[in-house]
C-alpha cells in the first residue's frame, strides 16, 4: 500500500510478515455513491449500481447502502428511496438501505411512508440510516426547503419518525400507512460528536463517515459507547453497535490499485477546489498526481481520504483487520470509486474473497 493510504488511525504494532485474520464479528457492507462518470449518464450509473448489488449479494456482503446527495453532476443517488426500491427489486436477500437520508430535508412523516412502503414490499431487507447534513450546497438547500430548525432538533425528528414506524396506535391522529408496525431498522449517521450523542441517547446503532471525514472517528466512537443508553423500544439496542466507512481500492498489484485510486483522489480534489464533475479516469500514479496540486490542496485531500486502503487483496484485508481491531467497530462499510465498472466489480470481489 502507498504509505499515504494505509490507515490514518493508530493500530497495534505487529511483527513484519504477520498475517492478520479479520475479526469474525466485523460484518462487511457496501456504500455505493452511484458515481456518474465524466462524460457518462445517470442511467449508466444506476445500471452499474444494480449490477454491483447483484454481485455483492453473491459475494457475501450483508448491506448495500446508497446516500442522499443533491445537485452533484457526479452522483446519481438524489432520489434515494426510489433507488433503494429499484435495487431491492433486482436482488433477493441482501439488505438495501440509505446511508443515509438527510432527515431535515424531509418531513419525518413522508420518510416513514416511503420506507414503510419499501419495508412492506421487501420485508426484512430495508435499512434506514439518518443524517442531519444537507447533502448539498447552500443554493440547493434552499431549493429543498430544508428546515434548519429540524436540524437543530435532530433527535426529536428521529423520535417522531420512529413513532410512525412503531406499533400501530388506533387512536393516533396521524398514522403512516404503509409504515406503522414495520419497525424499519434505523441507524444514526455522523462525522462528528453530534450524531454519536443522538445515537447513544436513543439506544440506536451508529455509523461514522470516516470514508470522507475521519478526523473525529475515534473520539466519536468513544462518545457513543460511553454515553450509550440501552433502549427497550422496538429496533433499539441493549448494547452499542457501530460501523465505520472505509475507502477501498483492491487490484492484483499495488501499483494498479494506486493507479485506479487516482480517480478517487481527483474527485476529492474537485470537492476541495469547488470544481465538481463526473468521476474522472485514473491518471498515472498517486505521487505524480498530487505533485500537481498546491500544498494546501494536498493536505486537504490527504486528510479527507486518510481512512483508505489501497493495494492487493492481502494488503487491504490485513489493513481492514487492523482498522477493525483499532476501532472496535462491529461492521465496516466500504466504498470503491474505481472509474471503470469492471474495475469496481473486481475490487469488491477481491476484497470479499480475501475477507472471507
């Protein structure tokens, strides 16, 4: 692995050559950002997502999540609930969900109806991850009629949503139909201590977005675990359960994995510089690419992609095992930003084989 893209967190020191087996409890999942290629179409991106989900199901991945983003030329997952339904229709057993829905962009009641409908069509297969960021720029935030007061009362909005999905109440003035009684599993998502506190207070599972905002990973997990309050509500937990995101790029050689990862680095560079576009083709190698950027840009991209694993199957497997050991997470959700569909498929396949 390239030294800049091993693990951006502390891990135990192991003798050189030691093989590290993954912790049995660490479940492996996929976060698909439904990338639109530079020069490609949203239709092609969605078709690619469906194909990857079908293969992921065969390869043993447990969850397949997509995330709400708006007004991004390179992302086709803006209508997340619709896309979840489409992927669930095209698969049979894998859990499909949102990683996540940005709740202040929506009325909790509407989200309950949407995901209650999905859970009614696909019982036992739908997950609902909830975040409070806008998932877009300020102009689009206004177009969404986002409720900033709801963002400030995120915990209350989550509780309202849980109520709509809970046991039917014949006396309730407002009922989600479909929705009530489905108890769709809810995860709280976050990249800071705020989400960790909400998940802990409500006794819900917590997923940290370390694949793009890793700075507070360890401290947020500590906040979540130390403040966790067991919940007796349906869908609540009696003990903490956590997940964290990791960028991965797996290939037959380290050099090839690094070359493919330059597409991911270019995308993050576009975020840093405000020049967002479709997912670009790979360019040379990591060092040569980053040498063309300013020191500030290199620093920003390096910080955002600090929790990334790039290399051969053995290298990435061992790095991922170290990540699980260092963080103590129960599940890992990986995302691969290879430009070509076949390279993305191959990366997920190699990782699944190595991890199992």
